[in-house]
């Protein structure tokens, strides 16, 4: 049988950063087109663009879900077998990496909301938080406990953490079953893939069709699982195996869409299929446009920090020059530029630093302090 070249490691795929950069621009654009008074004033200048961003820009989240699953598979079980000795320590490590920039950005958001609340009478401005609400956000439980979000998009951070834990549990279960059944490593490897596939199918066919579950990882595991499966598909050395796996992936996605059409699942499926091909094409895997690669690297920080920047700019524009379309459009463009600069700082001083419990506790305390001192 013909063989395929060895798949390119994720670390050698600037294409991932390029895609993340583009997706992040769309998500930020979605928020800029929806929240605060500026988009209402600027939208007559480009009504179709603002309408598209406000309605469909959020679909770019599916790209992040697929990429997150892809990277999780490479981190946890590149060969289908759990390669970490202390799963709980890995869970805590993931929590720390997620929440350090998240807590820093959330502290800034609480302060900005308190600052602009007297000036900006808009539903986008969060109400003054209570201590229980702050604790719930710090523990990534705000949606499960029914608290109002302190910043837009914070739901994704909680879902990302849930998805990682669920993926780790599925792969870990495969290891337990392997030891109990005395399976050879080759068969255990397929067992982990099968468990992830079954969980992804259950999510696509059942959980993702129940809006009441959209605060849980079960709702989103379809897209995340597609990303994990794509990583393992890329490890195939035989062309026939690779083709069969891609066909199976396409069948699973198409069946889910035939059961109920969902644009978000269609975007996730297309992303997964393109990724399956891209990791086999070195010229695609190494392709990159530097500005988007740079945005991709700071995409998490940009995702976290842009909303308080939007609130701040909106308050200033509304105070100095309200109801002027071109000024409002300039305010949105300025928001994006300032958000990128803020994201660079957040990435450099927080996100790129090693996650430590001392750092997590310090930033958690800072969030509680900001909530305590910020005026209602």
C-alpha cells in the first residue's frame, strides 16, 4: 500500500496561527458590531457588513473549538495513548494557563465597567458584581451557576476548560479499559479514538441539538472532537487508512447536518476537513501571512481584552461626539487598534509567562479586590 509522508508537527504549522488570527478578527468584529452605542451609529455606513458581523461573525468560534481539540489531542495523546502520568496535575496546569490572562483581563474589565457606568447608559455595561459572582467567574462556573457575565466571551474560557477535562477523561478511560482487558498498546490506541468518536457523535446528534446544554462541554464536544480526530487522522502513514478516516469524518459530519442543519457544525466540519488536508501538505502547513500569524499568537489575549477597551472608547466617544456615524466608525477602528496593543501587553506580561499557583492566586485576589473597591 502507498504511504503518506510523516505528518508535520503542530508546532511547525504557522497555518494554525494564521487561521486563529483570522477567526479572532471575525469574533472581535462580531462583538464590535453588537455591543455598545458605536455600532448603532456606524452601521448605516456599511449596513450589510455590520449585519453580517453581528449575525454570523460568532460562527468563527467553531474554528477555535476545532483547533483546540486538535492541539489537545497532540498534547494529551499524540499516539492515542495518554502520555501523562499525573492527569490531575495536568488539569490544574490547564486551568492555570487559561485563567491567568483571563483573571487579569477580567480585573481590568471590572474596573473599566465601574469607570464608564456613570457616563455610558447602555445594556452592554455589566452591573457591579457581587463577591459570589466574582468567585464563580474565577472558578469558571459563572454560566453553570447562572451569574451574569462580567465580560463578553468569558463563557468560552469555561467551555474550553470543560472540554479539556472531558477529553482527558475519555482518553484516560481508554487507558483504564486497556489495563483491565490486557489489551496491546495498538488496540488501546484505537480504543481511545473510538471513545472520542462516540462522544463526538453523541454531541453532534443529541447534545448539540439541546440548547439547554449550551453551558456544558457536551454541547460543544462535536466540534472539539472533530479536531481531536483530525490530529489522529494526520498520524496515519498509509494512504488507504487516511482516506478511510477522512471519509468517515465526512460521513459523521454530513449525517449530523442531515439530521438537523446547523451552520456552526458545517463550519466545524469544513475546518476539520481542511485541517486534515493541510497537515499533509507541507507548502500549506508552512504557509503564513505574518500579520495574521502575529494576531493568532495573541488571539486569546485579544479575545479577553477587547471588550473593556470597547466600553472605554464607547464612553469617551459618547461623551465628546455622540451620534456622528463617521466618528462612531473611527471609534470602532480605534477600539480594534487599542485592543491589539493591550493584547500584546497582556500576552507578553501574563499569557506567555509560566502558569504558577502563586500567580493564579495573586490574580484571583486582584479580581476580588477590584470588585470590592470598584463603585457600583
